[in-house]
C-alpha cells in the first residue's frame, strides 16, 4: 500500500508540473480537473491526519479546494500545495464506519468523491516497547493512546498466574488494589494518597519508562497496564488490563569445562571436581534417575533442562538471601571452589548423574549459573 501511494505521489507531482500553471479565467473547453493519488482510504480505529496528494489540471488563479463531509468524524485540517490533509477522529464504536466525502473546485464539472472506511475502535489502549533487556533487568516504555489518562504501569512474573490460579484479570486488579489498600491502612493513608506517593512510581500519565532489576534470567514476565482513577479509598478501572510477555535471556556463559570423576565404595561415592582454571565458585548438583534432570547416557542436555536447572539454583539462592544471607555467604556455604572431593551417600540399585556449573554474583545480586553444566554418570 505504501509503495503504491509513493508511485501515485510521483505521478501526481508530474501532473502538477505539467498542468500547474494558473489561468485567470475558466476555459469551458478545458475545465479544471482535480486529480488525487487515491480515492479510497482505509483507516484504523485510532484515526489520525491522513494526506491525499493532489494536482489540479487547468487550475484557476485564486481558486481553492473545498471539502464537504456528511459526518463529524472527518474534517479538513489543511490544504498545502500538494496535499489535502484530512483529520480522522478515533472511532468510538465497535463496528466499521463509512463516509463518502466530496471535494469541489470552481469550474470543475463534477465533484470528486473519496470513500473512507474506518475500522472499529481500538481496544488496545496501550503499546509496550522493550527499551533494554538483560538477563536480570529490563526497561519498558509504556505508550497509552490517551495521553491524559492515569494508568498503572507494572510487571509481574508470569508464574504468578500459574501458581495463584488467577485467570480473570479483573480479579487480579482487585487483588492488587486490595494489597495496596492494606498498606495504606497500616500507614494511616487513603489508597489515593498511597498511590500518589508509592515508590517506585506506579501511576503515570502520558508515555513513561520503567526499569526493573533483580529479575530471574531465562524467565518470562508479563508487562501490564490498565487505566485507573482514585478517590479516597475507592478506585475506578477505566480500561481493560493490557499485557505483553517478555522473556529474559540467559546470561552469557563462560567457556568452562569442569573435570569430573568418581569412585564408588558400596553406596558411598567420592566425586572429584577440578575447575580447570575457573577461580570462582561452582555448584554441584546430584540428579537421581527419577528426577527431571537425569538423562540417559548418549543424550545431550536440552536448553530447557539447562534453563530449569539455572532457575532452580536461582530460586534457592534468592530464598537464602531473603532470609538474610548475602550472596557471598550463600556461595561460600552452598557452593565450592578450587579442586574438591565430595562424598555422597547413594541408594543401592539406582542410577545417578552429577552436574557441575560455574556460579557468580554481580554487585552482590542473587548468584546465577555462568557456565553450561558439565556432567558425569556415577
């Protein structure tokens, strides 16, 4: 469609050059002709300013184009030397709407009609743009259609909906507001007062950017918005909840291969790990044959298995830090460094695997997996 209109614009521009000279009088044998690049417009529900490129053949000095519109939602914004700019209002109905406008020019034998078909109103009141994305953070731009509407701008782990069983988004909003009202009550404030002061800021008008940190690598998050207004302890939701999903990448993996060997003595297994130049911490994970992480010999670990293992390690480390441990304390108490021998008691008659992967914490944040796991069968 865009290419067609570009071609038409070139054609109309050529016509303007050939026939654009102005005359003082109308020649009845050569009346003016208004030529447009298109006579059919298809407009989305958001409307906007739409240009009709034109030229006048056998133009009349001092004459101008006039527009007659039978509907209020189509009006004339301006006329330039090459374009008739129409203002199409955003739709407020749940079905397509049609208008046939007419363009007139002095001395022209027939009016020129332009048919306009507009799609139904936009129900998507927000757009979301991911400005930056890292393995543990992201920055999102929230773009509302209505720049004067107050709205919530937030993000939530997609696992929340699976774990909570909440599928009705209106229930989610009511639950979210109930939590904030509880905080407001404890601080002797109204909900309206709290939402105006809560930090980080949640309620915005116009385009806004929010940065989220401390997120879990390889996980999916839901970015969401909904229009809302407050009055004391009451609130009114003014739009449906809009959402989009983003998936955080895994961190870049260091090229580390741990040397793993084992020696069995009955049901006791001694596992020896050599980090091959890695000077940081590493994790040792044992996978029995009934676990999600056990794979048969000759089968390579899948990307999903690695992501799940990384997620499980992150969750364990995060729980420890929520209980007061620092990242260094957790790694020192639950991980290993240097050459190590670890004794593991196993059950007779079962098969086991051992996984070893590098772990690291940046700036004291939750430690994460930093190498593709090396593995060994016990």
